[in-house]
């Protein structure tokens, strides 16, 4: 890895000049600034922000990279991580990957540049695929994965038993007499794929034909997909969503069409967000132990920071099926 001395040598300047280009570029003559910047680009130099932080006697930090902080699932996890980090004298740098592998890598690079004490990551599908083949990306930092992980994890991870939760939720629907059940599945994560597998297994065990719409995990996508289903000549009996944003989108579509659950279309999904219990009737959901997921991830990271050589740990938590009026049977005759 190139040092500031290497940059200075290649540019033919002093290390103090390189430091000024990095910190106060306007204070350096254009000719020198360009020479230094060209040397930095040629060598791939990254400034040691950690050393600067230590000189300024700042506290240690950990990184938390999630898919979308607007998703209440990640909001709750972030709160738990921040609470526990604060208890241990750590600060948290929070980043959103927006399910973009390039953005995810940029933030992992930032954590490396900052020499963060460790990283908690809700990985993109691209990261999970790469980790499954060759292990995790070379962050050089203690790492804990949350919500998503390759089957053979090379990093500590905290997960929900997603396939089991989706299987139980689907079996609940079929036990109430619902037969034509459409799944709105998040298309960009291993979590969505695991929940899809649980749904498909439960449908096939009941002699039913699965029907899956793979979607971006957003409210807008859930609403548009449900509107399309409601416009079909024979709308489905039930809609099941694999995350809270898709579920809320489906509810918006039903409300806009003047339809009710369960009389017109049964509705169920993941994430016990406030609105699911406040409306009438309430929506049947799998409640995820989000705060426990965040605290467990932070505990694993602290352990990894203390014992970098210990074996990999995989914590799998169970979701709770909360049955409410939106799925109450029996299903109407077709």
C-alpha cells in the first residue's frame, strides 16, 4: 500500500505539501497540486484517516451499512446497534447502500480508510454471491452480517429463520381456506429468496400452485403490483408480502380500490410496523425481533474485536406469527 512518502517522492514535493493538497488544496499552487493529485491517482494512495483521528484523540467508531434506513426494520436495528455501541464508548457511522453493490463497496472502503473498529453490514445480493464463492470482501476489519448471509458464512452473522417464518405464515393462510395466494417477494436480497422458498414449500405441501412476483423492496412496487393483481378478471384470494414496505404498498392498493381484508382480499406479510395493528382489522404479520437482531450483531462485533481469531458464529432467531383479522377465514367461494 502506497504511503504519503511514496506520493511525495513521485510528485517531487515534500510530505507537508502532499498533506496540504489533501487538507487545504486551495493553499497549494495549481502546478504542485496537479502533480500531487496525479501521483495519488497513479499510486492508488488512500490517506490514513485513522492516524488523523488518533492525533485528534477521537473515540473509536464502528460502521453500520444497511439497505435503506427508511425501512422500519433497519431503523430498529440501527437503534439497537447505536444503543449498545454507546454503552461501550463507540460511535456509529451509518450508511445506506440502497442495494447498490458499488455504493456498498464505496462505504466498505470508507470504513477501511477510517480504520473503523469493525463493521455491521446488511449485504447486497451481489456481496452474498461473492462471499458464497470466495469468502467475504477484503475489508481488513471485524465484520458481522445481518439479515442476509451466504449459506456457508465466512463471517459472523445474525439472521431470522426466514424460510420457516414464511412457511408458517403461508400455512396459516391455507389453514383458513385461502387457496389462490400471490407472493410479493423482494427481488434484491437472499432474505427475499429464503422467504420465497418457505412460501413455495408450504404451497406445494398443500397441493397448491405458487405464484410469485419478484419486486424491488419498495412501497411503490408493492402498490403497483397489487393494483395489477386487482385488475385481473379473477383477482387472487390473498396477497402475502415478504417485507413491510411491499406490505404497505399492497395495503395502499386495496384501500385505493375500495377493497377490504379479508372480505375481498386477505392480506399478510412481514414486519410488525405500527400501522399493521392500528387499522381495522389488523394485518396478520411475522414480527421480527429487530432490536434483538441489532444487539446480537453488536455483541458479536465486540467479541470479534476482542478475539479476532475465534470461530465464526451464526445466530438464527425466530419470528413470531401475529394472527389478526386480515386473514380470517373461511375464504369465499370462487
